[in-house]
C-alpha cells in the first residue's frame, strides 16, 4: 500500500523527492451512530503504522529532511511524536534524537521510540520546556531537522486526513471534532479542507480541563491531565488553531478527566480502543450534542491514537473480575452472566 505522499503528492508541493513511507494513511472512517439528525463517524488514526496520527506529518517531514541532507532528526515529545519520528528516521536511515519531559511519558510510547533506535534525552520540566530546548538547538545547527509540528511540512502531511474524509464521504462533513494539545492538528485539518477546495466544516477543538490553554485564552505553566498526549500548556500553533475555529464558526471547549475516562470506556465497549487524548474528542462530541451545538449532517470525530499507547490509565475503569468456574459449570456461569447484563453494547 502506498503512503500519503504518493496518493496526494499533487497537493503537497513536494516535487519528485523520494517518499520515506511506512504505508501511512488510509485509516478507517467508521459510522459509529446516528444521533437524530447527525450521523457520527470516527476516523481511527490509531491504525497508522506507529499507532497515531503523527505518521501523516512525519512521512513528509522526514522525507524532506532526508532530501535536504539532514544528518539526523530531533523532536520534543509527550510520546507519540517520539515514536513516529524514531520509526520514520529508522526507515530513512537517519538517527533520531528524542527529548522528553522527565517522568511524563508512558512506558509504551518510550518503548516504541527506543525499539526503533532513537537516542532519548530527558529534561526536567514539562513538554513546553522540552520543545523550547529543541527549537533552540535546531536554530543553532542546520544539520539536525526539527520534526515537531512547528515544522510546516508536518502540518502539510497531516492535512491529508481532511482529503481522505472528503474522498470517502464525497463532501466535507458538517463538523469536525478533534482533541487539541499543541494545536497543530486542528490547524492542519482546517488548511487541508481549504486546500482541497470542497468546503470547510465547523471545527471543534476539545481540550482536557487541566490543560485548556486554548479555552482559557492564556498559556498554562503546569498543565495536568490523564490525557498525556495533550498535556501541553503553551500550544505552539495557537494562532493557526484560533484561525481555524474563527473562520469555520466553531469553538474550543474543555472536558474533565472523568469525562475522558467515561468516553474511553464507552468507545472501548463499542469496539474502539483509544488513548485518553483521543477519548477527549468523543467526550467533547457528547457535550456538544447535549448543548445542541452540533449542526445537522455527518459529524466526524478524529480519534488520534490507539489505546495501546497507554497501558495504565484504562485500569481506572476496566472491570478486572475473573469468574472462577469449571469445565462442567462453564455453560451455567455464562448464562448467569448474560442474565446479569455483563455482556453490554455501548450504544
């Protein structure tokens, strides 16, 4: 399967540079439910090669870096960018340097980056401080390519999610709902819909209440949320995200960590397992529905990463009960569980 560069090269302004690809993109757009006059679709970005939407931008950023003769790539990360940068750098034959806030990244995400051979450096503080450090380094030396979303090629690659939605639905949805941390992805989708030229949906950016810099309209020094992928207090693409929401007549809103956990559980019980940052989008979608703020028509929620990215948080709601039984009693035990309603459907 070809990746997004070969499928959408005409929209990416890349010329004929070779693509560094792992077959990213082409992620499922699942019809989840019908809520009255809205048809709800989920875009499952966790099915990308490294388990998150970051691969869309990384294939482009690393392809450009390699074509320009970079000696390596560097990023600051809460985890997903690190995993993606490490994988695509490995594919390109380039070293990857990952700078993480000490003690703030899940073991699973660190494992991905390390497995691909990345060199990991930890700094005290949070993501915003890590990003400031790598931006300074990238400015000081031109042979190491910065592949965070402040790199415009990252956002160009992430625009392809919008192209795919239009191609599958035949038109833009009425609204797009997605989680917001560093604010690059909502900006990329907005510009993607605009560049594709078929119309722009209302854009709704959902943040965790403890890291809601866009909602509060100010930077936060110590953001806190279980949704580690969006635990960011100083969104680097703030101005682009504000444009996306303003022009599309959308809005930013915040949801609590408890809302996020409930959303993660509901999605999982419907067959879709996502990390907490992705569940943030679904939690916000339900708030928008309850407020009557969703337009009629198709609504797409972007679920940015697989639930396998965080092996700890789901245990806050997972029922770990194991029912002792015997081979002879197995049938009767299952019948009792069915009667008790232990087998549930999410929606």
